[in-house]
C-alpha cells in the first residue's frame, strides 16, 4: 500500500515487492490509498501505479480509507482470491453441525455452490 499523494511512498513499493520473493506469499496486490487527495507535483500518477502492477502481474486498487471508497472491492477480491487458492475447500458436509458461520463471499463462490448441489442430492 502506498499514499497516492506522496510519491516517496510509491518509490519504496518495488523493494517491498522484492522482499516478498523470499516468502511464500500466494499473491500480492498493489493498493493506492488517499485517492481523495490530489497533488500533481508530489503525487503518484495513476498510470505509473498501473504499470508497476502489470510488471509484477498483480491487481491494482485505489481506495480512500476516509470514506471507504472501493474498500469493499478490495476485500471482495482478496477474500475470493484466498478462497480460490485453497486446494480443498471445505464441503458443506464437513461444516454441518459444527457451529461454523459461512460468509456471503464463500456462499457466492461458484466452487462452493457446486459442492452444495452435490450434497443436496443426498437429501432427495
């Protein structure tokens, strides 16, 4: 994450990305915060951020934490990416009777819906 109104925060991003190479991080995203503040002299050009994201094959999101602009989109992407990266998503059968509350993102996941359909035939 970098501050779109301060170029020096953006200039540090590449070193952070290179540090993640040493870890086994399944995916990374680039987030520009404070898009509500515009200062063309010291700010980050949106196209520069997009180009950096493309260079490292990651998604780019612009947000404003003050008014929650686009934060829901960022979290939806992160949650669905995490769920999609799970090799063996728990089936509804595994979760039944264990008091586990399932969030909307998981319930709307196509792979999870297919699993629900598979166990529904057991009750017909």
